C-alpha cells in the first residue's frame, strides 16, 4: 500500500514539472536470451514471472524477472537477501497466489541435478529454502509440471524427468496448504519414462503427452495418457488417424474440452515444430491440425503459461536463434495468430559503476559489475536513431573486467583509468578508438602513473584527462592528477592538503572553461565511512586552488554516487544514496554561476544510485545503477533500467540541443557535417580533404582525413573519391596531384677552387697569333723591300756575337741576320713577359683541403661559427600551421647547445605543406646540439617530413646544405606521435686559410653531411589518428671529431715573378745570340767547305784544262745549302719536342708547349723564306 501511495505521489510531481521519463525499450529489458526457462502467472497482479534457463552467456542462470501484462513492461527482481538458489535450468516453477510466493523445485545446475525446494516471497522480496516434506521427488530436472486447485486447495504436480537413476515416469503432488509431497501410484497403463514431456489438469485428471525417452534409441512417444486422481490409474487414450509428430519441450493445454499440443522440438531429427494440434476429449477420434499464421517464426522451447485462452511464451529458439521475446496467441480463435508482447531485445544487462557516454549519434557503455558480482569488460553501443543496442567486439589490448574506474570521452576516444578487478586495485590506462574499434594501452613516456585506485572520477578537455580522488591501498585520497595527451605524461596537480580538501571517492566530475580559465568540478562524493558529501567544489587550474561552489551542509542534497551531468552553466543530479543505506530518486538542478539552493525537477520511477548519465539532442539518458527495495540500498545489486528523460519546452528549465545537433528540433547533423555548439542553428560542413563518418558529429576532429588513395575537394563530404590513375593522393588530399618531392635526398657542398683559365688562355692565344703575324710581316717586308734589308742590320743587338775566323781580328759588326734575330727575340721576350704576367694574375692560386683532429684545431681556433638554417616541412599537413601570418600557438620548439643570434620560427603554408624555419647567425655548436619541433594542433599530422640543414662554409661565398625527405614505411599512415621522427646531421667545423688579400684569413663555418638514415617516428592509421595529438621532429646536429682545413695560397710572389722575368728575358736574349752565332757559324762552315771543294775542283780542272774558266760559287747557293742543313736540324729536334709533350702533364704547360712549337715552326719557315 505504501508503494502504491509513493508511485501516485511521483506521478503527481512529474505532471507538475512536465518531466517525461520514458523506459527504453518501452517494455524495459527482458532477461537474457535463453532456453529451458520456466514461466508462471500471478493472477492477482496480472504479471508473469520467469526464472533461470540456459542463456548464451551462461549455461545456467538464476535471475528472476516479472512481466506486467497490463503495462507490458519488464522488471528485474533483485532479492533483498543474498540467499538465492543456485543458477539452473529446466526447473519446476509454481506460483502460490494465496501466499504471494513463487515455488521452485529441482532443475539442472552446474553441480548436477538438484533436489532442493525454494520459495520467493514477493512481500519480503527474499528467497528461502524449504525443507521438503513427505514423499519428495528427490533430485529432478527436465520434468513436466502443472498447477491446479481442488476444493480451494492449490496442488502442484511434477511428472517424470531426469533423476539420479535416469529417466523417470513417476507423478508427484504437492499440497499447497500442508506443503507435503505425495508420490502417486503408477497403476494401470502408465506412460514410459519421459523427460521434457508436458502435463495439464482437467476434470480431476492429469493429462500427459509427448516427451523424450532415452532407453535405447531416443524416441518420442505420441500417445496421450490420462491419470485419474480419484482411482490413481493411468489410462491411454486411443486416437486414430494422423497424429502430431513426436516432440519434447512443448506444452499442452485443455480449453473447451479440446486438448492442444503446442510447438516442440524433435530431438531425433533436430527439428523444431511450429505447429498446433488439438483433439476433442469428449470424442477423441482424431487429431486436428490447427491453422497457425506465420508459424515458421514462432519461437520454440521457452517457458509457457495459459491464461484463459491465451498462451504466453517467453524466450526459446526462433529460426535457430535464441531470443528473449514474449509472445502470445489465442488458441480459441482460428486461424491462430501470434503477437509480440515484448520484442526480442539485446542489451548490456544489469550493471553499475560502469562507463557511459555519448559520441556522434551513439551511446557507448563499457565495464562495470553486475548483481552476480561479476566484473565486466564487454562493450556496447546504442544507436540513437534506431534505439537499438549492439554489442561490439573491439580488437587490440582489451582492459581486464573491472568497475569503479575513472573514464571520460576525449574527442572520439574513450579513456579508462584504473578501477578494480579480480586482482585488486588498478592503475593501468587504456583508450578506446571509436572509429577504429580498437583498444590501446596508454604507456606514459616516463612510465610514471598515479597509484592504483578505484572509485576515482575522470573528466577530459581537448587534450587533458583529469583524475580525482578514489580509494587506494592506503585509503581515500583527494589527489588531482592530469594526463596530457601532448606530453604523454601524468602530473600531480594537487594533493588536496593545501585547501584541506576531504579525501573522497565515487565523485562525478566535469570541466568548464570560463574566460579561458579551466575549472575542474567535483560533486556527489563519498567520504570516510560512506559519508555523503553534498558540496560542489571546483579546482581553478590557473590559480591551482580549490573553490567551493555550493555547500548546504548535510541534507536531502547530500547524496553520493549520484548521476551528474553538466549542461551549460547548470548541473543536473539524478538519484544517489546516503550512507549506503537509503537510495533516492530525485532529480535536482543546480545553477553553477549562482550559489542558490538546488531545484528539484522531478523523480525517477524508482530510487537509483551508481547510474551513469549522458546528454544527446534535448534529452538525458540514464543507464544501470544500483538497486533498492523499498528505498533501501541493495549492496552491489545492479539493475538494467534505461531511462530517457525529456523536459517540456514550456518548463522554466529546458535541456538545450546538444552538440552534434541543430535547429529547434535538435536534428542530428548529417554525415559530413558537425556542430560544436549547443543550440546550433546549422551544422558546419567538414573541411575539404576530410569526410564525416557518422551522424551527430560534434567537432571538426571527427571529420577524418581522406584515406590514402582518395581525395575530397568539396566541403561536407561523407565519402572521399578514389584518386585517378597516375595521380598521388596521400592522406588528407584535397586535389589529386602528380607526386611532388620525389627527390628524397640531396646534398650541395662548396665547389673546388678553379683558376680563371679562360681569360688567360684567350689573351695568350691572341698574343701568339699577333706575334706570328708580326714576324711574318717583318719577313715579307724584308724579302720584298731591299731597302728594308739594307737597314735591317741597324737593329742588330748581337754585334759582338757574330761568327769570327781564326787568325782574324775580332771586331763588332752588325748584319741583317743579327737584326732579324734581334727583332724576333725581342718580340718573343715581350710575349713571354706578358704571358707570365697573365699567368700570375689569373692562375697563381692553389687550393688544398685536409681533415685534421678537431682538438688540434681548437688550440688555434677556439670557436667555430657559421650561419645555420634549419627548414622543416611537414608535407600534407592536417592543421592550420599559421594564424594571422604567424605560427600557430600550438607550435613549440626546443633549441639545445646552439649559441648565436636566432631568428624564427618562421611558419609558411605552401599549398598543403607546413614549412617551419629557424636561422642562427654566428652560430656556435656544442656537443648535443639539436632542434626539437612540436606541433600540438588537434589535427597535427603529416604524410611526410622533410628537413633541410644549411650552413655557411668557411670557404668564401660558399655554403653547405643537406636535404632529406622521409615518408612513413606504410604510406597509408601518417606521422602523429609524441615519439619524434629523428633526423641526424653531421656538422664538420671548417676553417679557411689564405695569404691573399682577396679573402679573409681564418674564416670558420660548417660543412653538413648525413651519415645515417632518419629514424621514423610512430605513425598511425587514419582511424587511429586521435590516439595522440602531437606531431614532432627532432633534428640532431652532431659535431664531428674532425675539422676541415681549406688552404688557398699563391703559387709565386710578385718579386719571384719579376726575378723570373728578368732572368728569363736575359736568357732569351742570350739564347737568341747563341742561335744567331750558331746559325752564322753553320753558314760559314758550309761556305768554306764549298769553297775548298771548289778550289780542289778548280785545281783539278786547271790541270785538265788550263783554258777553262773556274766557276764561282754564288752566295745564294751557299744559303740554299745552309737552309737544307737547317731543316734537317729542325727535323732531328722534332721527336724531342714530342717527348717533352708526353712528359709534361699539366694542362697549361702542354698548351704553352704547343704554342711554342708552333712558333718555332713559323720561325723556321720564315727564316727559310727570308733566305
């Protein structure tokens, strides 16, 4: 009566505040799908009770549930005491209407066949084991059972089944008043021993049909038997004609003198029978098959109850699939048509202290503990469009079964920390990637965790996960920890001691951002000895101090383990408990910006605690929690209630449309769009290069970049297009492109020093040509003009070098030959001087390079410096890179062991690439020099990374640069991790030495090389892109142990040039005089020789003919003979000149030699022409 009054009061309050609470599904959750469950009817309250059975999850169950035939709703019944029957199936179940209790006998348990006798008192909500009296059935399962009333006394009958000795055919009767069992005699023609048969009462008789006999070959008996309760005899009813096929796990009922055989299963054939047969008991002549519509989809093998003319069946097998639906069909109306009273429904089942959150258009549920004290780690999602649950099977590192863990949603990732499992308290850390459907264990980079704890609460911002309180092995704690996804580290923010914060557990927590200050809120905690903490407190992350938001002391609002959710500047608190004794059903509203007393909005249908709540569209969803009886907490008795709480638009307070929805109707954003604001007027299309995978997305981060090999050039895409053949589409491509950046490595180093040969050679060649032409002109003029020849002797500088005769006076004389030789060798000396000066000016520098130990150079050059530039390009970058022509705030960097004048970073967006450069002028590198670049935008990812390091060289006007491009080993993945990609460059110190004033002596710099390949950082698939939120690259500038020394010095000095020119010109003049003297001597010798020969000839001729005139040898003849002799001399020297060419290797010397040889030939030819 008190319960009825309370329910009426609740309805009045709900109507006043227009708060609508819907049960999901409308029938509530039925028990799990099962086979061989038992079903009874309570006529006083028009409800059915089901117990036990063989479920998919468990072979034996002991859950008790009721189905209200008026409200069409299920309710899980949680006993008030811990004493319950063992889980079982195929038990005999009766309902004692007079005493409002359920009677249970036997069944099959995990330990074997049971013979215990139990009753469940609906008034006390408790199980009690009864001591069987009289001739008890003993251990028994798979038996037939029925209930009947004779003379106002309820009787409960059990027939056959499986006992300790095998299959039995005995009939037992229990007197419901005396509670004494009676074994009835098997007189007459009893049926064979059967199990899974069916019995029913009619006209002081018990009828039995069907079942399974296992004596020998299993078979089904199709005979109909009647047991007369007056004579205690069995009779076989003979029926001719066609009969129903033999079967088991069926049911029989009698209505209007007709006995009906309903459904069943043939064990020998493995076939279900979805049919109904009847026979007239007054004229049992033949069986009649009853028309049954859509019978092929009727479940078989469940629990059956006949109410008036309607048969109810719960669970069983439908089309080879186990179901938990409740159906009914009226056998009095033909053709018989079955209807669904409660649809087949799967769901997470009863649990508490679990994870429950909303992401996109789904609710997500993980873990917890059920009423059996079983730790859970199953994962479920609820489709908010179809309102159906689906169990999902993630891959990866799945957390152990647990409850009381800290959890929260971060972007599209569910974070789970700690809790308690069968081994004790935990401090492991996991993340579930919704899009990838994979669990990953999170390991901080320093491997530092908070201590193991349970009952902590968790809340997440964009990149930070807060963990507060909990119970550790040392007791309750008030520590506040934070895990930063960017740094991948845990940090203790506060231990609670500074503000005397009370240690607590089972809080609910959330985060608000007010004026760019992050506040962490806690509410509904539980202190020592289960003390309920009603205060709402918050932690100011800017001032690192706790603040009290609301504290009304102990009262109705002092509730622990309540469901709490933050909506705008309000907090809604649902249910809760005090002292682990009383559970509550109130729904409170708290204005967080005004310290006012909470407003009571309404009440749940029943008290609840340790439930979880979520917000989607304009309503709240509440799942699970702890159960209570008459408001008294049932410790660790979980429930599977699932509520939808809707606020009326006319109420003073209404729930705003959640993120992921738009317009007044809170329509979920379609695929390819998102909404990050409450009460959004429109959804924002996903950016180009991305696609939206689901409805109801609430952030741009839920727009995933296009997969490798696809692209999206339009906003709001729900699917990316396939990349055209021959084009390159990395992750996040907007427009297909020809693959750029194909060169993965390049190096640019200072070139070798090259003298200015070209100008010097050109001038030299022109002078040689001019010299040859000038000599030719002189020869032509001398030959052509006698007057010139007459005066040519005046130019003779070799007046003391002419040939002399023995015994003749020596005197100076000038000749034409001497004049010619003088002119030729003067011009030749001038030419040689000019060529030597040109060579000095343009080819007088030599360069050498050598590596020397750096320690030896440091003694002379204490520091090496250069202008170093580091350019890092993140190709196909997913973030913004720049903001207002500068780097985004999410860019950070670390420069180590580099000293100089820094400029940067300078950020540039080049197409889809993000280019970040640093410049260090007069940079001095120490051991361990490096640059560490960190991008922490929410979409910081890259399909490739390139690094270019350049430095000024010590060599004037030269630089050294190395470029390296790195793609992931799996091109379909992207760089995104707290583990950086590492590029190692070797920096070789260099020094430049010179004795020329054209360059500065002692300049220093660096030469760059890459001795090892880059180390690839961690990459992720697109589906796992939110595992981490940072993109990192580390550039190591390793200082070499050796230094490069470059020397550039003169080949000869200016004084050496002058000295060599003076000596060379003097030598040339002397050589000219020598050649002229040699030339004249040869000519004179020839002339003398000819003259002597002629004299001899003359003497000879005079002897022969004194009258002949002796001929005279002309001067021209003598010169002709000399010229022939000179030509023979030149020919003899030609091989020597060729040998000189082979010996002299230097290119310049070879060129000069060729010029000199040509000049000699010209000179000799001109001499011949002159002569």
